[in-house]
C-alpha cells in the first residue's frame, strides 16, 4: 500500500510539472488566467479608431492584465503608457517617418534617434524590429543597439528567421532577445533547434496560435515539444499590427487561452504571465483588470 501511494503521488507530480507532457482534461482554468500580451502594437492608423480608453477596455474585457507595447511611430506606445502606466511595458520601435521595416537599418541618424528616445522615455525594450534580409545586417548599427540595450538591461524584440538570431548572438553572446512570433515563417523544428542552441533566447507566440493547436483541438506534436521543453521562455501575444487585429482582439486572446487550456495548469501559468513577471520585474494579476 505504501509503495502504491508513493507511485500515485509521483505520477501526479510528473503530470502537474509537465514532465510527462500530459494534456490537461480541465481546460476551463485558462479562462481565468491573467494574460500578459507580449506583442502589442498601437500604430498610428489605430489612433482614431481605437482610443487609449478603448484599448484598455479591450484588455479588461479579455483579461489581459498587461502588455509589452511597441508602435509605429513610438508616440502610440507613449500615449498608451501615459494613460495606463501600470498596464503597459513600453518598447521602442525604430520605425518613424520614412524609416520602415525594410529600410530602417540604413536610415541616417537611426542610432541617435534610438538613443534619444531611450533617454526621454522609460522604454524597457528595443523592438519589435524586422531583419528581413542579410542586406539589413548593419553590424555597426547593431553593435550600437546592443550596447544601448545592455546599458539599460533591456531586451531586443526581433522579427526574423533563425539566421539573424544566430548572427546577433555572434555579435554578443550576452544580448537579451525576445524572438517575435517564435520566428514567424520558420518551421517548428527550426524553432526548437534555435531555442535549444541559445538557452537565454525568449520567444513570443503571437500569430502562432493556429499552428500550436490543430483543428481537432490537440497540440501540434513539435509545438508540444517546444512548449514543454522551453516552458520558462515563452509568452503569448496578439500582434495588433493592423486594425483588423484590434477588431478581432477578443478572438485572438480566446484562441491563446484554448491552447493554454490544453496544458497542465503550472505550465500554462508560466506562459500566460509568470515568465513575463520574471522578464520584466512585474506583478501580473487579475487585480490589474479595470485599473490604469
């Protein structure tokens, strides 16, 4: 009897810890988790359609306690942060004026612009920015950006495939990176290999919710392995890069709750908000809902 009791207790521990990769049968708990949205934009086309009050209302209605926000231009992030400083972790996106996702690394004065905005406001990240091709691998600029980030102990949020991630770590193995969308466009196998190769690499899963959870309601096998093996390094996100994402914000958050609900609760809690607490030094609870 004693040995059987020990065996049952050990099995319960394995399942709750995620070591056994068991799929939760109790998915409803995910609806009550506070969510940290690790990939939000408040871009200029949204300002006249979704006011800062409306954005906060959307967050409240969907149980999003806090968000990592970057915008084109940065003024959108600052508007949202000033309105609700306890709900917004601001990040500095380089895009402004004629500097966009395909040419920002070649724009004159980019390093000075970033340094100035970082000095003027309390940004806690640089990005999300794109590295679309090798032509954008501007080593001098990126060494300056990494230096700015390290001086402030903040993360870069990088939208790229795996090669630029490896390149950035070659420039400085101690750079702190959040891989936007988990490398949108890369296969799940490549994501796994890259996360395994760089133990400090974090990732947000925005735009990946439909890849993670199949139409039959089960977790994709490779994503399942990513989630369990790197459960301390993942965060969810919405990627409100166009207004249609704001229009569908509730559905996007719901889709993330659905796949979180297929995990053991201890794993889901890490990805929903606990990893963000550690990353950004915040207390993230449902008590934030309805506050500013």
